[in-house]
C-alpha cells in the first residue's frame, strides 16, 4: 500500500556572511557575522513535511564531506529517511550568501555539487521509493531531465504529484500534464505565464493558463496574502495564517509545500491541505532560518484548532 511522501531535490549548505558591503574583486574586507545551516528547496521541504507528521523519503546526492555530514545530521534529527548517493568525487552543494548588515539585501551563489549530477539513472534507482509513496514532490534545482523522469514514474504508478517550479527555469511543456498540483510563487507563476501577477484576478488568469496546459490544480502562493487554489470550476483564495510577527520569510514557500504534501499524504482533501500548508508556513515565518524554522505537527494542529 502506498504511504508517505517522497521528495527529489537538492541539499546545499547555506553559508551566510554579514558585511557592510560586497568586497570588490581582489579585495578582502572584515565581516560582521556568519552562520551555516541546511538549505536547498527539496531538502527544506523534506524537513518541513517530516516535522509536519509525514513519513518522508528524500532522494538526492551529496559529497562525503563536512557539509554532507550536516545534511545527514539534519535528516536524522527531522526523522527523514535518506535515499542518498554519497559521492567521493563531488562536493556537497553549498550556497554563498552575502547579507548586507544594514539593509538585509542579499546576493547569492549556489553550487549544487553532487546534487547537480542527479540524472535519469539516479531517478531509475529510486523508482521503488517513488512508486510506493502516496505523494511525490520535486522542484527545479536539480537537472530538469531528472525531475521530468521522476514525475513520469510517479504518474504511471498512480502517485499524487506535486511540482514546485522553482527556481523559475525553463522546463518541457509535457511536465504540466504530469502534475496533479503545480505550486509556483507569484514571481515564478508570472514568468511561466508571461504576464505580471499583481492582483487576485491576475492570479486566477494565471491559474487558467496552468489548467489549459494540463495541470490538475494550480496553487499560487502569494506571500503574506496567502494562496490562490485554482481547480477546474473552483477558485478559492485562502488567506495566510498569522501566527505573530513575520521575522524571516526565507523558506516560507518550502514550509508551505512541505506542510501541504504532509497533509495530503495523511488523507486530507486538497483545500484542507492548503490550509495546513498555510499554518505550517505561518509558523515558520515567525522564526529565523529555513529548515530549523519548520514547525512540528503538534504546533501546526494547535494553530489549525484556533
Ligand atoms: P521563499 O522563496 O521565501 O521560500 P516563496 O516566495 O516561495 O517563499 P511565498 O509566496 O512568499 O513563497 O510564501 C509561501 C506561503 O507562506 C504563503 O502562501 C503564505 O501562506 C506563507 N507566508 C508568507 N509570508 C507570510 C507572512 N508574512 N505571514 C504569514 N504567512 C506567510
């Protein structure tokens, strides 16, 4: 019997450097702070879904190095089952994040490392994990051919598919028809449909475009305005869940996707799962960090019961 959530994606170690400005080429400057923590959309979504009560398998590749150890420790703590290939000749992915210490603006370099080599044969090796799960989730941080192949496996096994088309990169049109749910944020949705999304009407028009391309349901996340759930014959605006002042919205989208997938895998209907995803993200934005900010099931249930 199918159960749980399988996720194909990448892990990167987020290394954040605070400084008054970016150094010029050839220059060294003194920073004012540093942190290192687990990141990568798929990895964050896996942690969010596991903490939110799902059995989660995370499919990826990491290197045999210090950042790889950070990944393994993250999954052990969150209770995520790892389906990881550990490579000897590639580093674990890492992100350099420069954060301006007065404005908070950032500039980022991401290198996917081992996860950037995920190919169709790696996905084939994970076929059983995908086919046995109730819900499959992927994004676009690993090579697109791998995401496409995994969605095909999930669809032909009757697994509910969720595609988070982030970052906004080009992908083959056939991927739309493999999605039970597509979950872009408003910027990604605007890039995909080719017009800006400023109002709920715009989001509904974008939802119509996604449906015409073959997705089952489009769920467009709208930041503090919540989510537009757009299914054939049913379009519902679900407001964001406020759980206190938002102090760090990084990873809000990953919290939403992880919470949504968790609720679906445990039998919730799609709209109920959207509300659960909003509660998950609503709590996460009140805490610093990405993976460490993801709430536990009991916390989400307490918010849902209000
Ligand atoms: P990120 O790229 O930072 O991970 P995103 O752009 O993918 O985020 P958003 O649309 O900003 O995703 O947010 C996802 C969900 O998180 C929203 O649909 C909403 O439910 C919740 N959320 C975001 N910001 C807030 C906020 N300020 N207060 C409450 N909930 C929020």
